[in-house]
C-alpha cells in the first residue's frame, strides 16, 4: 500500500452570511478526494476554516450588536454544524483570529519584508467593499464591479505594498514547468494571460482599522484581509511556530481547492508571496466551477440560496453528496434543480444501486440461508472484466478530481450487474437443485461487485457505503484489495432499503 502524504485544503469562508449549497459543493468535493486518498493509504491532512478579518464581517457583527470576535464564534458553530451534517471529514479547522494564525502572518510578512519585497507607498484608486478588493478601471463592467454589480468607491490612503510586479517572470516560468500547477487547463490559460498583461504591485495593508492583524513593522496598519487569509494554508500546519513538525510533514500542499472567482489570488499573489518569503509553492490549485439553480446563479439577492442542511435532510447527507458530484462536473459550471436532483436520486441510487444491493442480499438470505462462499472471483468470470475496466477509469478520473467522470466510469458496473441478474435469473436457478453451483457462482459475482462498490463509492457516500459493507460483512476492505475476489459471508439478512425512493414532487419538498 502507498504511504505518501497528501495535503488538501479548501478556501476559507467569510462568515458574514451562512454557508449555502454552492459553498458546500466545494467542501464535498475536497472531502471526497481526502477520503479517497486515505483509502489508498496516504497520510492525508484535510484543512478547512473561516476567514474572519473581513470588514464585511465587522459590519455584520455591528449590525447584530455583537463584538466581532463573539459574532465569529457564533458563526463558526453554524459553519461547523453544517459541515457535520454533510459528513465532511476535515482534520483541522482554522480561524484567522487564532493566535497560531496571527503568528504565521507576522512571520511571513517579516520574511517578505526582510527580503526587500515590501515598501510603503500611497494608493489612489478604486475599492469594492463587497469584494474587499482593490480593482482597476479595466476590470469594471459598465462602471460596476463585475461580481457584485455595484460601483466601487475611490479611495486614497497610505499603505504598504508588495512588489508583485517583480514576479512576472518567475510565475510564468513556474506555470510553464509545472503544467498541473493551475487546473483545469482553461484556468491556467486565463492566469497566464493575466500575468503576460503585466502585474502591478498590490496594497497589503489598510490604515486606521482596528479589526485585523497589526503589521509587525507599523501597528497603525492592519494586514489586508486577502494577504492575511491566504496564509491560513501554512498557519494551520505550524509555519512560524516553535513546533514546525506538522509543517515539515505536510507542506507543500498537494492541492488547494478553490472557486474559479479567486484564482488570481491563489495562482498569482499567493505563489508570489511564498516565493518572496522563501517558502516552497503548493503542487496544484484546482479551481472548480459554480452551481446555478434553474439557470440562475445562486444569490442572496435573488432569494434562491439553497441551505445545505435542508438538502441533507431531504436526500440524506450521502444522497446530496452523490447528487452534486455526479450531476455537476467539478471543473465546470453546472445547473441543478429540484426535479434534476430527485430524478437522479431515484434513477441512480434508489433504482440501480439500491435495488442491486437489496435484491442480491435478499437472494443470498433466501436461497443460501444467509451464508455464501464463492470464488475466487477473477478473469473468466462474466463481471470481472467490466469491473476491472471501470476501476481503471475510476482511479484515472479521481486522480484528476473529475468526480462526475469517475462515477460515470464506475456506474457501468452497477448497470451491468443489474442486467446480469436478469440474464442469469438466479431466482429460477434456485428452483433446480442441480444448478446449485451455478446459483452460488452468480451470487458470488454479484457479491464481489457490491463489496467492491462499497469501497469505491465510500468517498462519495461514506455513511451509506459503510452501512452496506457492514451488512455484507465486507467492512475493513481497502482500495488495495479491489476488486474483492471472494465471497465468504455468514448470517446475512435481508436488508432495509438503502435509498428509499422519493415520491414527493420537487415543489412539495423544496417549499419553505
């Protein structure tokens, strides 16, 4: 079994509003990958967290009559309860108000400053309050911020600047040498074009603010929120601390999973910061697409935000995890609706996978008294080749974070196994004692497929697949033992439905 390390992160979230389904989509994808790598025997570390030094967070706290830190604490509970409802298996959850983070921010700032990449200057230009980002005239659409459709305000203040312009050449050279540094390829092309268009030095402080981390060299300024937030990826694993064992063990990160709207920060500013501070760069940044609902982008303004906890209550945590990663390719935008989700749930989970499990376990119980010994399952068995081929495609796509394609590659096996039941008709074989060996062989093949399926799909549906594997007596099987080669179970009983069909209409289920 492989024994390498794997460090995966997600973007940390502003806490000025509750998490929505689009936010959850990112976390579910990253969690799926972390679970997959653990099953492969990798020493895996999965990091998530909250971004708390935002001006918008401070404004929302004031609106609610709370101190910012108290507000952040309340929202941390909301976020982490949401992630638990979706069975997200993060190993650490970083808050940017933690002392370990403040220490790391100060240390990296000091290193960049000592290397000559920070200077004091005057900023005159546009600033979008909602983005908490300085914007240029060329990025505006009809004079408005393209993300928030509002007019940025013009500000003039003395700030500290990071010499981003000095990293055009090094960044282009790194991207050219490391073709998977920015994924998917379409995002890499965008980043290369931005760099070739010329990089300007960026402001990394705000003057006269109290909510934030004071600059080590000037406590009249606080660290600009984006400069602060990016450092979470190393602060959580001990950068700058007196005990850097975890940092030495896991850094560089294998993949930062982020939304496509923040690629410039993660693929230009962040690697330049690390270069300036003498810290190795992450292996890869993967920018996923966005979810839309019924053809419209989810937004608080439109009132079409879906609550992840409500979706988990409707479909089960495993159901909504599967549906999002199956329906929407992780590297592209995708549209969902209540009708689409219910249709996919009933077709894939209730009808195909659920029925395969229920029918097979029931037949083993009914025709074999719950005891089955068959195998070894290998080449020459009818389902072996399709299973082996699907596993190859599954692993190839999982390694690329192509979750929808991985599921599609493997689902061929489930569909073939259901047809296999109709072709072999074990319910007829059971009526003829002379065909006992043939019956056992057929059920053994089906068992091998189901036991393999329980492992393969567990990164997507950890709860339901653990339940299925326990019922089959196949729990404890890892990726290194696939496909399952032999059926040897005792005292198997007819199961309850794994994925009960959803009978209600989308309108009925999704109403408030």
